[in-house]
């Protein structure tokens, strides 16, 4: 099956949240709807979804957010519907993010994977991503819950 990658539209919100939930990406301290609203205010063109090409109905089967701060690029919330994982769709979506970020002059792409998520670590390793030997730190500035 072929897929079409396109920018996120607000009517995709419910489908994207359901996708993220099905991929276990949602955490209680991150309201995915707020995260979507925030992304739409900054580089919204780097919020992409994939749907079956030629389908009569809009069915989001993959999604992700990217950004570039002038120093590093980031990808967040990359998800592929569980029954389509391993199909190459995630690889295709990452290639599109890499292309878009390269076009913006982004020299390096970073991403975060939760400790112990070996399947996802293997996915990114197969795409050429390596452990930067860094520790990711975070501090919540605006609580979602």
C-alpha cells in the first residue's frame, strides 16, 4: 500500500491522539491536545501525518512532529499504527523530516527515546542514529495536569 504524507490539519486531532495512545506515547503529565495546540503555533508545517494514498476517507496511520531551533532539529511523537509498524512507513516519515530539516539548514537531528524501549531504539539505530552519550534533563514550566 502507498501512503501520502501531508501537513497536519486540525480535523486530524482526534485521530492523532488515538494513534499516539495506541502507540503508548501519551503520558499523564503531557496533555496531547495541548501539545498539538502548542505545535500549531510554532513551525506547524513540520507536523506531519500519513494516510493511505487514494483513500476516500482520511485515516491517519502515522504522525510526528519536528522542529528546528537554529542549532538542532528534534522529532517528537513519531508514531505508526501498531499493525503497520515494520512496514517502512516510519522510515519514510523520518526521511521526510530529515529532508525538511536539511532544507532549513539543520546540521543535526536529535530525538529522545524512553529508557528500555528497545524496539524503538532498534528502529532508530537502523536509520543511522547513535547514542550521543548524553543525559536528557527536563523541567516542566507549564503544568498540563
